[in-house]
């Protein structure tokens, strides 16, 4: 791959193919990309590596998805922010079950997953500009990890599994926590505070760089593990909501864009952590 081909975003799915509620996204082992609200609310869309999109699931009971992740078994997990659920999907039968339910959540928003399949969920309260963080263990048990935060949104685990990153959209801050093997957090510290524009979803690559969608600015900021901005990738749309790694080599960065109602893609030079986890033996 040439240097010129890297970090240049192009349109991947047609404008308006998803609603303004497009979020997710996540890739399975076969390279298919999934994002929420394809054509209309309450759906999960499936996009092939060639860019062909279709409805994969219809969510029942008024559920609307947000973050999507896959575990070691290849099962899909969806944050259902309407009904305070983490949903689990059998990818063969497409059966949807409630993996975890917590009525005291504001709304499970983005989710991250450790290599041990423990899930971490951000939980913003948009009306009050605050939020919290939850852990969902592999048996579905839900534990509150942190409260009295800003509007928690993007959330991700470092490739060495020792750091949990959480951002606050309104406050424009990214926090880092030490993360234990049992999913306990400690040593909260400020990674970076941006002077302008909010943030939404985040992902790490296998070298520990953090890819942050800058909602309203229309860029993906790539940060070092110490919080230095290494570069920003300019998108066609402005309201980028989330990002996932995919492609044959894990170097495709798929970005969901709300104001365009579509997905963009750019190439990076390092595979994503989530892609590496999905493709482990």
C-alpha cells in the first residue's frame, strides 16, 4: 500500500441509506459490517465487504440499538438504549435475547469488550450533561463502575487489556483508567481535553493508538497512548458517530456518519484491536 492511499476517506454506502441514528458499527469474522438503523429505526443493517447493504435484524419492543460488539464465539451484542438492555444475537439463527437488563441505567450507549468477553458500557444522561460507566460480566451480571462523570460516550479497551478509555462528549475530555483482569477500574486520569467539538465513538489499533470520532468537526483524531494527537483524518460528513476496524488485514476504518446517513471508510497502517480479537483462533 502506498502512503498516498492511507488516511483518505471515501464514501462506502450511499448517502441516506441509514437514518441519522446510524451507530454501531462492528465487523464479524467474515468481514461483514453491521450498523444500526439501516433504512429506518429499530433495524440492524448488514454491509458486505463490497458495500452491499441490507436489513439483518428488526428489533422488537421499540428497541433501538447503539453500540455493537462481537465476543469470542462470534455472537453480536447490541446496546439497546430504549429498554436499558444489552441484547445478544445468535448470528446463525438471528435469535435475539436479553443478555443484561439494568433499569437504573440512563441509556446504555457505546460498549467495549475485553478479550475475556467482559463488556463495558457508557451511560450518558444527555439532559443533565452527566453520565456513568457499567461493567457487564459474562454471566450478564451488571455492576456500576463509576458515576458523577460528564456525558460518557465512547468507550474502549487498550490492546494489552490494562487500560479502559472513556470520553465525555459535552466536556470534550477523554479519561483513562487502569483496568484489572476482573474488570475493576482505578487510577482515573485525564488523557486529553479538546478545546472544541465533541466526541463520540472510539477504537484502538493493535499498537494502542486511539481513534476518536470528532462529532461536528468531521474528523477522526488518531491519538498516541499518552494522548498526543498524531493526525486527523478528514471525512466528507461532519457528524461522525462511531468507528470500527475491518477488511482483510484489519486496516479498513469504517466510520458511521449521521448527517450523511451513511458509512465512510479510510485505510490506516495498523490493524484494529477489535479486528484482531474477532479473527483470533
